[in-house]
C-alpha cells in the first residue's frame, strides 16, 4: 500500500504516459469516429457536403483535444472540478439571457466562430463536480441530509436552467449523469427507490404541466399510428427505416428512407436509424459492440485507478454514456418517447461531441495517471 | 491514516458492489435493445420492407388511349389528339396560393375561370389531381414549361383526348365522350378500374354502348418519390393497351350528304343495305358538335343546344315516333294480298271522300281518283282505296304483317339505349293499354298510317329494305363485329306467304316513282343504273278541320308546328336492288315535294359509291 508513495509527487515522463495509454479505447473511439463520418457522408446523399466536412473537422479537432487532455494530470481535473461546474452554470445563465433562439428554444450561445450548447457540456462537468464533492467524503457522511441536499442542489440548478430553455431531454440526461455519481458515491438505495416511486406517482401530474408539444410526444409514443402524418411521423418512419434494413441492411448509401428524406433529423438524433437501415441488424450489433467495449474500457480504467475521484468519474461517465446510448436507441426504435438526445460521437453536433471527447480525455488521463493519488 | 484507509476500503467495497449492480442492469438493457433490433429487423423485416416500398414507390396511372371509330372505308370518324393539360396536386404544392396566382398570370385566366379552378380545388381531396387547364395552346404550354422551376407541384401533361373530325355528322351514331362522373364509375366496373382524373367516357350513342371495348387499359408509371412526393426516378413503365378500334358500316360521304340535305330542317335520313342490313348512313337533324362536350360544354353552348326548338339532342332516327302516313301503304296492300282479302284486280271508286259508319273520311285529292286498282292506288296514294281495304282486312291482320316487317320493335335491340319501340296498334293492345274497345274508324285511319300507329325512321327503312330484298328477314347493323359471322337462325327467312305479292308491291312502288301521275314522279331518275322505287308519305300532326280543308293552305302559310311531316321510303336500283332508305322531314309539308327529291340526290351518290364499297369487301376477302 505504501510502495506507491514515492510516485505520488512524481511527474510522469512523456513516454511513460504514452505507454500507459489505453489503446483499445483509443482505437474504438477512432473507429467510432470513422463510422460516424461514413454515416454522415451518407446523410449528405453520398457527397461530401456541409455536414460531412463540418463533422470531420470537429472530429479531428476534438480528438486532438482529447489526446491533449489525457496528458494533463488527473490532479488538475480534480482541482478544476468546482470551477468548471461554476463556469458552465454561468454559461447556462448567460444563455438564458443572451442565447440564440432556434426552433422555439434558447439553447445556444454565440461564440462568433462556433455556437456552443452549454447544456451538453453540463452532462460531463456535473460528473466532474460531484466526483470531486464525494472524493474526500467519509462514507458515513454520504447519507447525511446536508450532503444529499447539497448534491441535489448541484444537480437541480443546471437542470432548472436547462428546463427553462426549454430542453427537457438534455435536462433529464444531466440529471441522469448526476444521479449516476450519487449512486456510485454510496447514497442509500432507499432514496433511489423512493425517488423512483415518487416519480411514477407524480407522473400524471407532471404530464399535466408539460408543454403541449411535450404532451403530444408522450401521447404519440403511446400510439404513433393515431396521427401518422403529424406527431407520430418520426417514430413510424424511423421504425420503418430500421425494420426495412433487415439482417444485412440495404447497403451503404442505399437507405431509401433517409435518401428520400422520409427520415427526420437524420443527422442528429436519428443517425442510428440511418446506420441501421443501411447496415442492418449485423451492423447495428457491431456498432453496439463498439460502444460496449468503450464503456467496458472506461469502467476498467475506473477500476484500476488508485484515486477515488478517478474511479467515481469513470464509473459515473461510463454509466452516463451508457444511458445516452440506450436512451437514443430506445427512442429511435420506438421504445421511449422522442426526447432530444444525441448518440455520442455518431450524431452531428459540436457541443455534444466536445463534451463526450472531454469526458474521454479525462478518462484517458485517469488511465495515464492511474497511479496518481489525490489527497 | 488507518482510520481513513479503512474508510477508503469501505468506500471501495461500496462502489464496487454498486458497479456490479449497474453492470448487470446494463446487461439486461443491452439485451432489451438487441432483441428490439432483432424484432424489427429480422422478425418484422417483411412488414417494414413493404412499408418502406409503399413510402418510396408511387404509381401513376395515365388515362388509357381510347379506341377509335372508323367508317366503312377506314376513315377515322372519332379519333384522338394530343391535348396539352396542366395538373396540380394540391397536397404536393408547398405554397398553393402562390402557385395558383402565378398560374393565373401565366395562363392569363379570366376571373371567372380562376374562380372555377378554386371551386374545383375545394371539391377535390388534397391528394387528387386538380386540372387547372385541360386544353392549352402550345404557346402557353411551353411558357409553363419554362417557368416550372418556380412552380413546384405543377405538372404539365400531354393527354390523349377525343376528337371528332366530322363534327356534327356522326353525333347521333357515335355520341360523345365527356368527363366520367360518379355514376359512370359506379355503374361500369371497367371505368372504375381504369379511372384517372380527367378520364373521359362515352355518355351516349356507340361511345357509351361499346365503352368496355373502347376504353383500353392504363399506362402505369412507377416512380420512386421522396418524402415530399417529388419524383426522384422512374422505376418502371407499364404500357397500357389502346382500346379496340371499331369499324362502322357507315359511309362518311353519304352521311355528309344526308347532313347537308337536312340542313336547317328537323328530320332523319337513314340508308341501309337490303341484304346485309348494314346501315350506310343514319342521320338525325339538327345535330350538334360532339367536340363541345369533350372538355365539358360551356353553359352558353348547352343552353343553345337545349333550347333549340328543333331538338338537336333528340335522335330522330331512333327516338322519333312518327305516324308513317302513306309510307305504310305498301304494308297495308301487302297484308291484304297475303291474307287474300283482295287481288290485283280489286277496284275501288274514289270520289274524294267516303262515308263510313257515320263519319266522313277524305282522300288527299278533293276531286277523287275515280276508279282505282291496287297499282294505281299505290302510285297515286289514293286514301279511299286504302280505307276500303283496311276495313276489309281488319287491324289485327294488318298489325301482324307490319310487325313481321320490323315495325313497332327496336331495330338495334339494346345497341342504343335511347331507341324507341314505336307502336303498332291492334285490338288487344287498345284493350290492355287504354281499356277501351277498338273502333272500326280507327282501323280505317290506320290503313293510311294515321291514328295510334307510330314508327321510327329506322323501322321504316328496315321495312323498305325487307320489301326490296324480296321479303326476307335481315338484321340491321352499324358496327362491323366478329359477332356477325354467326348469323341469327332466322336470317333471310321469308316474311311472305307468296313471293308474288312482294313483286306486286315492288311494281306498285316503281309506278309511284317512275310513271306519270306517280306521287314522286318529279324526283325520278330515268337512268336504270340509278332508277329507284319509292313511296311518299305525308303525316298529319293534327286533325284537319273542315274549315282548314276548305282553305287548302299552302305549307308555308301554316304555322311550323302544325305543318305535316314529310316522309319518303325508297329502294334502288330498281333492277337488282341493293339499298333502301327512309327520309323523314319534320313539318316538311308534302312527302313528294320535300322528302322525295332528297332521295334522288342520295341514290345518285349511293349507287356511284357502290362499286367502291364492293371493292373494299373483295379486298377484305383477299386478305383472309
């Protein structure tokens, strides 16, 4: 146990860091990047158009950034845990006042060269913040009222700021990220069960307070055939696309549902539908396997990390990524109502990719500095 | 330190336990997602593949090309032409208001036309085709094509449409086509099957009777379309079959002459081959231009046609029920001969009028004809003579002979749904229909073709043909059809008891036309090639009062509505006869002055064209 102490204050050499890299994770991320690029190319109708170009550039920049982050000591990420959270919350506040309104919600802030969606970043930084919060805490203090209230405030503050945008989907995902950390930190499972029960009981009341379009989404989810050309259109068309893909798919660039524009939002939330249509059951399972490997690696890195902070972050991040993936897929497969939630890396959208890549970067950093102890 | 490290161990245990729970949860969720994928992509694949095809493949039915009508010589009398049309499917137009106003400008539509289009749009479903214009000029059509980039959802269409090159000449035979209405679609399965917006179907005449042969089958285009209904690429084109071309027995030249002769008159001319029953010409006047109906007739034109006192919509040849007048006399005489009531030597003294059963019956000639035999009675159309033989014959025997020769019964069966039966009265009929006993006086006027008796011009023509061919039964026809090879079993069966009687009647008709004192002597042709035999008729439309009889007004002095109908039946050439005709001129006055001269002109042309007609026949056999 004490043999590692001498390493505590050691600065790792550059080559050591390289050696410590998780190459399986890196390869899987690069593979995913490549697949997402090919799929984006298909959404552009088999041409290199705006979406493909833009996605490519983002992929390049953010992958570089991820590598850069992985070389920064995990201690640094620990130290900026609260600060980054406060920065993103202030960005959300800024967005609330000065954000760009598009299709009825104020989600974006104009950074002149790029439009940033701070709510996407919050999905990652809330994990960082809570991981720091619970890092030093003794287990017996975890279930104290004070701790629970504080952590709830940490979660509810950004959630509230995102709900008013309004963006229910993202705020739910932020909550999921936060709750995942709370779960791993050891908060009594009674609370989770009670919260669940409370949620189920209050669901009808919540629905009554939903905005009309949100209510419509829920109703449509329950019965998409009721209004096949209106609200049910997305679900129906998405199911048709996936279902018609069959075992081996219609072939690359041959997805008629997307090519003929039956598929809505095929660049973003419904990218998996297009992929599944063109590559079929086999392709979809392969994609799932890649995601599973990534998640598995993240958890493995967490398990091998010496610091509790790194562990908490990796587990939390792994769970969050898993939830993002499953919510997105369940949504396009008609298992959940349509809530705006991108598929990590695959979906078009800079903020989401930026957040995911930062997350991967921190995980990598945890791996590279797996022996780093944090006081 | 130890304290804190033991806490650390506890924390690690807790986090690892929870990681394990999370891991198992993740596993089940993944299984759930994979099984959902399996369900959609493997198990339900067929269903979704069909749905996807339904999404992307859309079928367009095009109007089938309608079969043509040809006359006997193969001239097209009802054909097709390419009409330039403009279709819009409102559902597929993103901004209908913009597009429709743009079209209004480009097509220079008047406000009323524009309103009509908007009204039509309201009536149809958004996915049905709105025909903005159905017969554009080439200029406007190409103008639209140049502006298509700006007119999303507008479809310029080249459509095959009906065309009647001879305008009003064949209207009453062929009829016309017009846009199919709901009734047409409901009543005819084939129309339902082939229906496309703007499909035109026969509304009347042969166009209607032969709808199922003429209609053809649709061309079908299969396109891949995108979510907005825009065609991306054509996948398949299935060529339809053109409708069957129907050949008629009619000779256009003779038909045109008939039309010319009846110009500005109301009436009918029909000409028939006395052996084959082929109708050479059949015209009812006045007629109207069927082209007016193809794209829907305008209200103004419709009012003109509908309100014409000469009733152009009525097919007088088949629907017009006229008293045959003296044209019935050959049948009366024949009946009397056949039934042995009289022989050729039977003579009656005509004094201009005769008193029978306390009633005075007048001969058309006030001074009377003196003693007349059968031949002279026919020749001079002596009414007194026929009063006498009708009295002796009785109406029942007369009606029997008349019916045998085709009177009082539809000539074309069900070919023309408008055709009327006419009426050949007998005692039984009157008892049944009117509930009264037959009066002898009624027999007497029936003898000169007046009273209850009503015949159509086509029946008179058939009667004449069957007298001319020596008294043999024929079945008139107007469409050359495969069916004709099988002749009905009673074809050419004799209608007479004694063929000599037919000869007597033929001879009398010859006299009537070709001998001095004959009623149509002035219309005769001496050249034996064209020589014909006929019988005039003048049918009263109302009872003539004594005062009017004394006034003896000329036709032109009587109001149009009260003038007599002029009739004429004839056949020719007298030696080796081949053609029979009947002419009716409504309110034309006297048969000998109005109707008979038309026969003269007709026979000239008919017989001149006989050889040509024959040569077509021979050629037909050669080809076989």
